[in-house]
């Protein structure tokens, strides 16, 4: 509950700023966030996979494990 409160307090200024901007700017920002979704998903997948591999082989970096 406290974490949610802290997140909301941090995001309120951002919401206020974007609330005053024209719709075209908001749409451009939304497009930018959507465009970054695929690269983020790919990096997140490979990072999780490497973390799993390093935890099952004995540590990071994997070349030192064996």
C-alpha cells in the first residue's frame, strides 16, 4: 500500500504536465511508448533467460562456471 502511494506521488506531476499538453503531443508520446514495447520485451526475455542460465550453471559470467 505504501509503495502504491509513493508511485502515485511520483507520477502526479507527470500526469499534470501531460494533462496540459495538446492531444497531438500526447499521441506522439503514446506512439513512442508503443514503439519501445517490442525492443523492451526482447531485452527483458533475453535478460531473464541469461539470469536463469547463470543461476543453473553456478554464477555470472557463464564462462567462469565451468
